[in-house]
């Protein structure tokens, strides 16, 4: 999988998202976040655009140490040639976050000089 480094030096990768048990229908760019040990965070506007259902409430600890409750949404994710049904949380950001849960057993290469990102 190939992505790019943007002007803000964010390592971005394309990921396809859709409703659970359906073919992922929307491609977005998500930011690699190796400090996030979950799988995926979506921009809230993407969850609403796709009509993803709220499935539960989960507690999470943010980077600043704050404990919050977050709604989880059910979706399908197309990632490295496979489709996974999963739950995601949302944020108010322009980009989603790809966490280490999707990076297990993968090699990540970020070349800031060439502005390229790859996951094998």
C-alpha cells in the first residue's frame, strides 16, 4: 500500500470504508498514528456520510491523559487486500487515524525526503 507525506509532514494512507457486511464504498486518507493502539479513528463527518450505526460507548484515554467516553460505529474496512468488519471511534479532524491494531506484522516505511509512505 502506498501513501504520501503531506505539507504538514503527516504520513497519510488511503483506506476504504463502508457499512458493516458491505463492500467499502468511500476512500479517505488516514494519518498513521503509532501512539494509537486501536485500529481506526474516522472523521465524524465520514461516519455520518456513510450512515454508520452507533454500536456502543467505549472509554478511552486521550494523549493528554483525559478519560472520555466515545461512541463506536460499526463498519467494514478494506485494508491491504482484505475486508474487515470492525468498530471505530470518531474525531472532529479532517483525517482519520490508523492505529497499531492495523499495523501488526507490517513494515512501515516513511520517506520524508521523497514524501512517500508504504506499508508491506
